[in-house]
C-alpha cells in the first residue's frame, strides 16, 4: 500500500528543515518586533518627558522620529521575511513538493 501524501511530506528531511528554519526565523523576528513595539509603549508610559523633549529649537519632539522608527522597523522586518521566504523557503518548499509528487 502506498504511503499517503501528507505522511511522505512530514517524513521528508527537507520538510523538517524548512519547518524548523521558518519557525525559528519567524519567532526571532516576532521577538525583535515585540521588543521594539513594547519598548516604545514603555517609553510612552514611563518616559513621557523624553518623548516630549524638543529636538533643537524646532517644534518636533523626540516622540515623532522614534514613532516613525517603529513604523520603518516594522516595514524592514516584513521585507526581510518576504525576501527570505521568496528565496530560501520557496526553494525548500519546491524541493519537498517535487519529492512528494514522485
């Protein structure tokens, strides 16, 4: 009797590698994002004076570039994940698919 497709995929070492790499990378980026986001929230909660301090003689406070930095960091983390997913993870996925459909 032939092994079901799902069982062949799960037993494939490349699938296990893909699963572990993708999971580890995802959790790493999640941790980085949580540190940046919750760090910003903690600054808002406990260091309002720092965020309200003006930059030089202008009207812009430190809260604006720091908040903008959180947004830019989010975009950068997303771009990093997409880049790696479209290269390394897609290659492994195709390899697993080719083996499973033999």
